[in-house]
């Protein structure tokens, strides 16, 4: 599931492990993880097309957001 934020954190960590302390950050709530991951992705140049509250809700929006990550 993408709703808990762990996959987004893993993607951030894969691309730049200096941006977050993963997997140690896993103790945070899903909303906190998503917020942190989205902030890191934005710092990496990924346009914020989703809000943390919307993650995992609509498949097409998730696919668009994931396609922006390189």
C-alpha cells in the first residue's frame, strides 16, 4: 500500500539517502511519513501533484506522481 508512506520513503532513500533517515523514520505516523517523503521529493525537483492526505486514493494521480520521480 502507498497510503502508509513507507514506499515513498524507500524511493526517496534509493535516490538520495541524505534527505531522510530511512528506515529509522518508520516509527512516524503514515501522514508524517508521507509529508516528509513529499517534502524530500519536492527538494529533489519533483512537482507536488499530490497532497499527503490524498496518497493512495486515486490510482491515476499516484501513477502520474510516481512517473515524475527520476
